[in-house]
C-alpha cells in the first residue's frame, strides 16, 4: 500500500494573535508526528506547510525523517530544499513520485521555480533515468490546473491534488491520466485500487459511468424542478426568486463540470476509488491516540473537563465563564466563573418565557448540543473551533474567548436571530425572522463542509414553527 499526502496537511490560515499561532504550531507538530507514525511514503509541500516559515518545515521534517518531495521549492541559494523525486517499491512496481506547488506563492527565505518546467524535468527523470512503472504527481496547484496538466506534461499516470480542497466523488480521466481530490481537513481518506493490464495505457473505472449517469440525472431533475418553480412563481412569492436562481446556477455549474468517464474498452488499466470517512466509526490506534491526547493537553487547561452543565440548560460549571481570561498551552486550572452581562445577548432562557414551543423544538436540534459536542472532543479550548459552537462569539459584548462562554454556550436563538435585549424590553423591536444563507455560512462554510451544505435542505431542520 502506498500512502501519500498532497499538501496543506498543516494549517495555512493567517494567524491573528500569538495564542492562535501557538495553538496551530502545536497542531502542526501533532500532524507531523502523526505522519511519521503512519509511515507515509511521500508528502507534498503546500501553503500550509509553509505557514510557520521554511526553516520550521525543514527543521521539523529532518527531525522526523519525513519524506517530503518537491520539484520546485528552493532555498534562497536556489537549491532545492527537498528531493525533486522519490522512487518507492510497492507490489513489485517501481513507483515514481514528484510534487510541485504554485510558483505564484511568496516563500519567505526561499523561492519557487516555474512549476510546469520543474514538473517536466521531474517526470523525465523518473521515466528516462529511473525507468519507473508509474509516475504519481502530488500536485498543489489546484484542481482547475490539475485537469489541464496532462495536456502540458506527458507521462503522468496519477495526480493526487491538494490546495483546492475539493470533495471529488469520481476520478477525472484526462487522456491517460487519472486525477483525484480527497477533500479537506482530514475528513476522508481517498483509496485507489489499481489493476494493471499488460500493454494497456490510460485508465477506466468500470462502475463510474453508471454512478456519474445517476448523478447527472439527479442534477438534471433538480434543475428542471427549480426552473418549473421559477416559471410559476406568483407575485406573493417573488422574494424567493433570487434564492431559486442561485440554486439553479449552482446545480448547472456542477452538471457542466461532471465529465463522463471513459468506458472499459480492454485497452486501459482498471482502477476503483472510494473515500473512507475518518469518523468515530474507526477505532483509535493507541499510539496515535496518545499523540492526540498529549496535543489536546497542550491546547488548554482542563482539557479533560467533565460534561456537567454543558447541555441545553445553563446550570453547572463548564470552566468557560471567566471574563477576559484567554487560554494558552499550560496546565493551569481555569478560575471559577464570574457572572457578567453579555451585552445585548440575553441567552435562550430569556427567549423561552414567550417562545416556549420554539424553545422546545430548538432543544431537540444539534444546535442545542453544539458546545457539548466540542467538550466531548476536548476542543472547547481550541481557538479554531469554539466560536461556532457558542452564541455571540466576539460580537458586541458576547464571549471574547473560550474562557468567557458562560451561559452563551451552544448555538442558541440569538446566534441566528440576533441579540434579543432590545426585543425583550420592547417587543415591537423586530428580530431577524429568517437567517440568510450568508449568515449560516459563517460557520457552515464551503471549506468546512466541502461544499455539501445546502441552505434550502438544512433550513427545514431549524424551522421551529413546525
């Protein structure tokens, strides 16, 4: 089995403060330790790997003897930082690997050679000098570039792409090259099984044509349905037109991008691909769990805090009610919580007195358990996570950090409908009746959900009027 990663394993988003940077460095070290523990055969360099600087990456990679490969990442002296190619022997095959990232990136203390030129040289070296059986590219150029690479660079058999973070359901066959994307945030493991035929060239996936045909039919029916709704839209529902038009446009783009894979004509190699969800259904490896637990202990104190008081009610102690106290990576104990006002946010209990039916319905939704989920995963001190699991985070008087959550834990009424203090004192002051798609996507963004969040599909799940 060949294990590879196409880059951005580390976090690349710009940090805004020292605490956030410290946390992300802890996570980066965990991921690098995990790659070593897994015995990954080849690692590409992406934006995320350079988030802490070139010196950090080189030092940490050398410390762990990690097999990074890059054909166009060079130091300030112009010399390549990592090998341009690797050759790995698997199942009696010599598999050649190389990697490139966009030459448009700025690398402090380094430089990038033109990516396509560097790739041509690397593929030629693997084919002509190393005489490999297969050439695998770990591309960090983005999916739109990956799909054009087979026309620019001959001799690539398989492309495993990163950077775009696309959730690609089926392999894209371009000429004799198969292109894959495994999504983002480590939510899935992409698995490809190859069956090589003597004298064959290119690839075919026997089951992919029927799957793509079914997906195309589903999208076509969906577009037709929404177009019929648009055609019969009465004046009283005219406000729905922009939303329906957006859905039609989005579905049409997906349909146009869905290429039909080639049939198995007997002259192609065969492959099958799947995505394995990396969820709680998988048992934890003891050594990997030890690494993760050690990192979580460094994210914040009380990392193993009990679940008391983190449900839909407001009673109990959750180690998050101390105003103005941020958390670092030590093992200090969280101070006792202090009661305070949260600006114009009043909490779900204040809404409950007038909106009992809505409160009861909300209490059955995942929103009402959002903070509990975070505590169960020991991520309630994680600066990348906490704000989407509480109400009013970093907004006018709302919680300012993980230690300042208090009664604002969970995604309560005001997270969707806005602060309620003025409405309580003067009910004629209206609230946000229906949260917009843009508002929902502040947390359910395309990066987090890999584009699977469909506003119209999810909206009925939080409609408390029914």
